[in-house]
C-alpha cells in the first residue's frame, strides 16, 4: 500500500492572523518594486508607505487600546512585518516603533504613556529612532560614552550615536546614556539610563543629525549631542536601570527582525521558484535541473524550521517569560535562512539577478544587513555558548 503525499499548490502562508496578513498584503500592493526602486535612486524616505501603515493602525498594534492602539501581542506585530517583506517591501522605515514599545510600555510611567502613546498611535508623533550604538564602542553597550548628567530639573546630554536610523524622520527618540561613570558602579550594566527625547525641541539646541550614505536606503544617521538639555521627566523608569529596560526592547527587536527575515526568505523562495518554472533553457525549465532546484528546496526547509523558533520566541515574550535564548536563535537562524534563500534566488536568476527591474539585487542587498544588525551573528553565538551552554566567556 503506497502512501499519498498532499502536494501544496502554492507557497501559501497564513496559519495565524489570516485577516491581518490579507490586510497588510492589500496595503502593500500599491507599493511595488518600482516604488522602492525610485526611493533608492533619491535616497528618499517612504512617507506614503509609512502613512498608509499608520492610518491602517498596524504601527500601533502593540499599543494598548486605552491609548489608541490595538493591544495585540508581539506575534501580531511579527506577522505584520513578515507580510511586508514577503510582498517585496521593507519595514525598516518604521519597524522601530514596534520594538521600542517594549521599553516604553513595560517601564514608562503612566504620565509618559498618556502623553505620548495616543499621539504615536494616531500618527501625530513618530517614535522611530533608537539611540544606542556609538562609533567607538559598537556592540559593547556597557562601555558607551554618551553621558547624561542631572542638573536640577534637567539632564545635560553629551556624546555621539551612530547608525541611528530614521532620526531625520522621527519626532521622538529612545536614548540610552550613562548617568553614572562605569568606574563608579558595581556592575558594568548599572549606571545606564533610558530617556524619551523630543527631537523636535532638541534639533538645533544641542543635537545635530547627519545622514550616512550606506549600501541600502535605510535612512540611517549619526547624532551629536553638545550640552543638550532635556527635562528630567524624559527619564524612563529609575535612573541607572536602563540596560535592564532595553533588554525587553532588544528581545522584541530581534524577534521582529527575525520576522522580517522570514518574509524575505518567502519572497526569495517564491520569486526563485516562479523564475525557475518559467525560464526555459536548453529546451526545458531550469527548475528541472537539480543544481537549480535543490538550493531553493534546501532554503525552504531551512526557513520553515527556523520559523518554529520564531513562533516560540513570540509565545514566550507574550507570556512574559524569559525569551532571550529563543529571540536570539530566531534572529540568527532566520538571518541565515533568508540569506541562503537570497543566494539561491540570485543564482537562479543568473545575470538577470543583477537587473534592478527584477528587484532581486535590491532585496539581496537589504537582507545581508541582518547578519550584522541589530546584533551580529557572532555575538549571538557567543551569547549561546556562554549564557546557554555554560562555556567560558570570550569577551
């Protein structure tokens, strides 16, 4: 007796939140490859795309209903970003608003949430900038040099941030700065504080923003602080506990970026499969050749396996359980899976993969970033080796 296997008719996803998936795809439909290509040529910000997402309410999915949002779990936000990337778009212009919410929602005061969340949910204010990385410390966050010193009812900020994307298009910024020198704390993770900075008041009054030309149109910048004065009420939570606060945001960030990688992998695999079926060389579709078919099939298997870790990371985060291991693994595995899918897609298209009209080269360049940022693959491996497997610390 032979076993019959059910063969899929398409690479269709949507096991959960099908209504959200369908709605996001409809919103993204007008913003096709031509739209993103034009933005790249002028290094422009996708204002129309961000506005459409804002009006739909999808950028406010994590904001509680009492503040004008949807109050949905992280998994819903994950689905939104996945579908944006699966349509060929890029959520990098607005995804920070979602993962920054982790810090503000869990550690912000009631007054801060009442003041800012309704305006963020409606689109009146944009919270898109996350000031953490610095040019001389990189991933060694505890050694950052930006200082915020208390002076009466204000803090005075001095220092520099780099790779602060969307700063020129954001009204608010979540800023991590040292409030107690590192040589005066018991643990190097102490003495760091988080601030919600009103960039509208800060620009030209102690804060300067300079754009950085990069390989992809990510609207990234470097920011200089020169005696910037911000109200003491800008402080989120307790002074000196900021590193612990941003871990919530970082776990959400890694999980959501993993979702974008999943969407990219879907786009690459679907695009490569379609081209492999349509492109005829030597009298047959190139997809009949194992050299073309097997890398695509392997990428698909790798993607689906990594997706399970992503779902677990979302479930743990939404349950309020420790999720660092799974969030990091999801980001690592899906950045690898999506890159392998991108390589397969590029190789399948051959010379046409370099042609802008196919969008493969654009997505290929965009996707490569995820093995470096928001955390490099090597740092994730170090985290797993030391904090999960118990091997000696390497840095």
